[in-house]
C-alpha cells in the first residue's frame, strides 16, 4: 500500500509541476513576443519565425518595418 501511495503522490506532484510550468509559460509569453526575431542588416533587414497578426503593428512601430515577405508558401 505504501508503494502505491508513493507513486500516486509522485504522479500528482509531477502533474502539478507541469501545470505550473505551462501556466508560467503562458504568463511570460509577452516577454518574448517575436519568435526567432533578429537583425540581418542592422536597421534595414530583419528575420523571424511566424509572426502573430497581433504582433505586426508592434514590429512596425518598434523597428520601422514597412514590408514583410512570407516564405512559407501557400497556406
């Protein structure tokens, strides 16, 4: 009986730890809004991963981006 209880407590603790990590990640997403964002040519050319539509205005304001070229193909 002690082994089952120990396994159950370990599983519950692991589940709680995973839940805390998940919600912490959600809460901190605003600190890293652009995926893989960086400068190729300082002040002129930038590159990034997929940009969320809600982040486009922020990128435009912060970095002065006027043109975005998508290389993903048809969606």
